[in-house]
C-alpha cells in the first residue's frame, strides 16, 4: 500500500487515524467472540509439540507487540525467549539449529520481505513457525506452519493503532491457550476500551503540555515497557518529536543524567509488580524536578502533578497494556494536530515497509 494520497491529505487532518482509534473496542470484541476459538486451537497444537525456546521476529509496532509476547511467554509459561536479529540469516546467511524452537513472526501486513525470508529459513532449520498478521492471504502466512489472524480489518492510517491492540490481545489469548487457560481476564477489555476512548477531551488538555516539546522520555517496567516503546514510536512518527523510551532500570543506568526540570517524562505505571519495580525510578524523577506525567491507576495519578487514570481495579496486570496504550495513541494524535500536522500522513512513510 502506498502513502496517503493528496486527496486524503486535503480532508480533515487525522480523520483516518481518529476513525481507526475508535474502532478498537469493536476489534477487541471480534477477537474474543470470533477469533478466540481458532487461536486456542493453534495454541493447543503448538503446546503439544513442547517447544524448548521461543524466538520472536518483527519490525516497528509489531516489534513492540512481540516484546509484550516475550513477557507473557517468560512469565506465564516459563519459556525462555529471544528477539530475532533477522540480518543474521537474511544478510549473513547464518544457519542456526532451530529444532524444537517456536518462531513467532508478528506483522500487520505479512508482506515485508525480510520477515518472510527469515520465517522461511527458520522453518527449513527445523523451527515450529507461527505468523500473527492482519492478512491471512499474505506471503508470511503462506510460509508459516501456523497462522493467527488478528481480525483488525483494513487499516489505512499510516500510524498503526487497532492492529497493535489486536496483536496484543491475540498474543495474550495464544499464550493463555498454550497454558491451558481460557483467557477470561480479557473479557472486560472492550467495554473498558470504550470508556477510555470517550475521555479524549482529557487527552486533548494533556496534549497542550507537549505542543512545543523538543524531546520526550517515556519509561515503564515489566509489562508496561512495550507500551513505553510503542508510545514513543507513535509520537515520533506522527508529531516528529524525538521520544526516547527506556525501561525504568535502564533509565537509571545513565540516561537519567539528561533529565532536568524542563524535561517532559511520561511514566506508565502498570498496576502490579512492574509498577512496584518502577517506584524508585519515579522517586528519582521527582527528585530531579522532571515534568512528570503518570499513566496508571488513580492512586498513582494522585501522587503525580498530572496524569491520566486507568481503570486498573480488577484488571490483571498482564492485560493492562491493551488499555495503557489507548490514551497514548490519542495523545500522539492530539499533539500532532496541535502542532499543525496530519497524523494520517507522516512524511517519508509507507504502510508496508519493505526491508530486506
């Protein structure tokens, strides 16, 4: 798919992205009601093969979804995981022994040549291959032994929104299926997503803080770390603000030195062990006088000078990232509009990025 056409650009800026943001509750329902049985079937078939290790392969937004899957697989199943460096096979021609290794490739389009080539090479090297895409007829699905359709429907805006949350939910249901669980912790997500998306006026007010920002830092720990990386990517590709994402632990190992009283920092404080691990980082940020905004539970927001409260009560920590990203997607949209740009048509980007 090519970049947005001039005709689209003359229409209301952000119209397409805004519409796809609003579709997310319906997409989540579709996955739970239509996609879940197929996902569970695939999960049970792969679990029966007893993979000894998992490699996750992706680029861009899908790479952040894959990182979320890494946390799920390691925490929920105790399976060691790694993130693939595709160039080892596509550029260097390495031939690792992948017998009994599960290779999961996450891609919205399923069309990037390096993803297809590395998945094909992994299958030839003995791997169990699973592709997770929004296109069951894609080249990636064709070379994979197993496939999960995330059922997000056509996504036309260049910044991915609904395919990200759909990928997260599909991966969560897959991991729960491998564990023999029903994924019931996800049942409340569509309704909660609707409630969050209805709070766009709050986000529009928050966006005013970043209209003239020259850089931003986004941090989290645990399940929230992929959210921080995805939020940074959304801000960079829509508003062109250099947004740096760090694990809270990594932030303390050097980058904290760049934080001062005028540094905008967003902390994603997942309600659970990840949020608990982030507390020393928040204390250090407050100590440095950072312009700190918290995305998290009401209790965490109450401790901050500004923030956005998430409905975390009764929501399992491992599914909170599906909700956490929604206000940050809206923030990227609102900041971009406030800066006089069009989030539907980021410069120099195309919907399918053909890396090799």
